[in-house]
């Protein structure tokens, strides 16, 4: 009986010592258990075609897709902000309201029809800082923009390259490389770029991208038009100088539990899941 009591007393003393150590170091048991765990992230890029390519109002369908596929951050192309043609609605804000208050940033590429037209980013995470840049134009190309946001764990950028001029695309890629490098200087996080690049996998535009970016999404399936898809022009990349990540899943979506995505836009969304080891763990 004395031996058993001694073992119990020893166990209690060890437990007390562990609690004292945790208090002194400020580390909880759950925090200790999580050290070394990889961070996962689900990203999506989607050219939504101002939410009325085939349906008069497909905000709810797009929101249902996002809720079903559970991305953590989304790049959105072809957004109207308070234009006459789409009823004066700030489209990114309206979509975010259907997503239970996600954070968002809009990047106007050009004034249009009483408002603006451009691209945006939405994220579940708080946005620590953001910037919007106008990209160079050439050869009669439309104005284009780059939107970059930083969260606690990653940097995510959205853009939409010109569809008229290959020369303009090449200048835009060089500008994106320079702007992103400046934005992430001193940042030790994964950095992602997504959007409608209006360029096929074998193009000079993609070759230029691959010099500084690693392509993470598939190129063997079309993303445009939505029915039937014939060309792959929507992508998600990772900055080669950022924290490296591994691809867990990457696919083009033509159907979802939310419905038939061919009715939502003339582009199909691209979904990516990645994992990485956070810096310092």
C-alpha cells in the first residue's frame, strides 16, 4: 500500500511540475502539440463575368459554390463596382455579405459606366495590409490591375491580363514580378498569384511567369469557355522566393454540390489546396 501511495505521489508531483513549466513558458498543451504542424490553405480563382453572363443575378450560386468548396481565399475577375450596367451594386461587397462577412479588397482597373471595373480578393482571414496597382498598357490594350493582400500566414494577389495584345501581357508580367517583389520584401510567408491570364500553357506569357512563379494548378483541362471548356487560361501560382509549399489538391470545377457551374460564368473556377511548414516552427 505504501509503494502504491508513493507512485501516486510521484505522478502528482510530475503533473504539477509540467503545469508550472507551461505557465512559466507561456505555452499551453495544445500549443505544444501543434508545434511542427503544417498549415493548409484552400485557394480559388474565378472569373465571374460581372455575375450576369448567363443568369441575370448569380451571386447566390457563386456564394453557394464558395461555401460548398470551402476556399480560404478567392481571386475574382471581371467585377463591377457601382456601374449602371449592373444596377449600381458594389459586387464584391455584395458577394462578401453572402459569405458571412469575409474580408475583401477591390482593385479598380478602369472607370466604367458611372463606376469602376476590375478585380478583387476575398479571404476568411483578416487582411493586415493591401495594395492595388495599375498595370502597363500597350497596343490599345484595356487597363488592368493587380490587387495584393497580406494575412497573418500568407500573401495572395489577383490579376487579369490583357486579352488583346501579347506585348501588353509580357509587360504586365514583368510589372507584376517587380510589384510583388517590392510588396513581399522582408516577408517570410508563401506568396500566391491567381487570375485569368488570357494565355495558354504553351504561350510566351506563361514562360515568362514561370521564371519567378511555380505553376500549381492543372493545364490539361480547359477553364474557358465554361461549356464546353477548350482553353486553359486561369491559373494559381506560387512565388519561387516565398516559403515553399506542396500541392495537396488541384482541379478545375465544372460541377459542385452547389450546382452546375457552367451556368454561373463563361469561365470555370480553379481550386487549389496547399500545405507548408510555417516559419519558426
